[in-house]
């Protein structure tokens, strides 16, 4: 495999899971999780998660993928999907 092919394959796969990884990071940080829960209480789950998703997209210059990750590891995303 060529180096460019390998790097493209790795980065493509990682970018498909970046939102899930960031929400997992949020879950594991006590202070961030408290802030998240307070924001959800004020703004609602859908608004909070959609705002975070858009911010992630902008910060990392991502584009929406045709297929969505069906089984995220983060319970914050799973709970959001249940209510959609």
C-alpha cells in the first residue's frame, strides 16, 4: 500500500468516529460532564448535542459523511439518538 493511500484510509476512518471520541472525552471528564448536564438542563438534549456536533464540524473542518455511525460508544450520543 502506498503511504498516501494508508494515510487517507486512516484519516477517513478516524474522522468518521471523531464526534463519538469527543463525546467520550466529555463523559470521562468530571468538570466537563457537569457543565454538559447543566447545559442540557437549560437548553435541552437535542439543542446541546446538535450545537456540539456543529462546533466539532467547524473546529476540525469536517464534512457530513453520507453514512452515519450506527453504534456510537458514547452514551451521550446514544441517548440523543433515542429522542430523535
